[in-house]
C-alpha cells in the first residue's frame, strides 16, 4: 500500500467536475510542480483535491475513474490542513517529516527542519512522485507558500485556497496551474440535487 495520511472521503458519490479532474490528471504528468485550486467556500476545492489524491493512489471512483489517461501513481501522499488558524510553519514541516519517517526532526529548529525536510522529499522522490496536498492556505502563510514554490524535483503540490493566485504568490514568480472553481454546470447540479433528495 502507498503510504499516506489522507482523510476519509467525505462522500462516495462524487458528481461532476470532470473538466477539473481531467486538468489535474494532465497536470500530474506536467513539469509544473504546483496546482492552485481557488474559489468561494463550499465550492468543493478540498473534495476535488482529495479525489485526485485517491485517484493517484489507485483508488479512483466515479468521474475520476472515467478518464482517458490513467492517473499517475505516486509513491507517497501527504495531506496538510492549514485550516487550523495559526498553523505554524514548524507544524507544516513536522507533518511532512513525520509522514516521511523522520520523526526525529520534530524537536529541531525550523531552519534545520526546512533543510532536512527538503532533502527527505528529494530522497523519497527517487521511489516515485511525492504528492503534497495543502488544504485551505491563505496569504498570511508566507513561509509555507515560499517552501511550496521551491519544491525539490519529483514533488508536486496541490494547494486549495479562497485567496486568488495574485494574493497568495505576490512577489513570487513560479509556474503553476491555477484552477478557479465556479458553481456546478446545470446538469451536474440537477444530478446532485436528485441524489441528495433520494439520500435524505
């Protein structure tokens, strides 16, 4: 089994967003290491990122399973939720270090951890792509964002945020795929409402 700390899926009835999932599937094979998914609260940013991560673990279902090109398998998937207000840069590094089996770093200074975590990512990437999912980042998380713009080869990151790309990466130039989520297409919305009505 591929090591990961992904949360349990919030639903087993994922509907719509085929175009976004296709974009994520193509991005996994691109050279760009960063993908930013933005949109209002409740648009499904976290759910889409989670579906893509599970698809890369070989557990795609629903729309994510119905792709022309198979999802790129990953060697490790690490989920980091920045939704906890005040999550420090040190906590962010600790989560990556722990998931990569480097628990001895938990008591080190941020500068030491930063270097070793970057090295650990590069080392683990020799076994295959490492996928980081950083959920609910905002513009105040500058150290985290800067770390993500300097990922080692073989590491990719999906970032979800309510903030626009320009707010997050102000003054930082980096090639990234930016996806802005809107509401459902009409047919997907009707399917979702029918499904919810049947469920309840």
